[in-house]
């Protein structure tokens, strides 16, 4: 079963912007999400495969409406809740 991120061969998404972006992050929170992922992975709390699976499991409408690093944050939140590290909804505010 294909997931929303698996769009190989699909047309209609428009041209891909191939210009280089001088900034790796557009907001401080994006860098923090990457740091959080790296820290959680280094401590063995999450691994890359389950992280990728959590991103790919985001419902299609939500996935397509989220910026890139919001998908990362959503996946990390899902994994932390699933593993009992945080309570469901704890980070909603």
C-alpha cells in the first residue's frame, strides 16, 4: 500500500524548485526539532526507521498541509507518546 509520501511517477505537483536555499532552517524551532531528533536517537529512544515510518503514517491531508519540519515534530511527538515518554496531548499547547 502506497503512502502519501510515495509519489514516484505521479504528476500534477508542479515544478520542483531546485534553487539552493542559503538557510538550512527558516525558524529557530526547526533547528530545535532536528536537535531533538538527534538527541533522542543518540539516547536510543527513537531510531531512524521508526521515525521515518511515523512521518509516512501522518494522514495524507495533514501531511500535505504541513511544512517539512512540522512533519518531523509530529512524528517525534507520536513516537514519544507511543513509548510513554510523554502523555498524549502533553505538547498540544
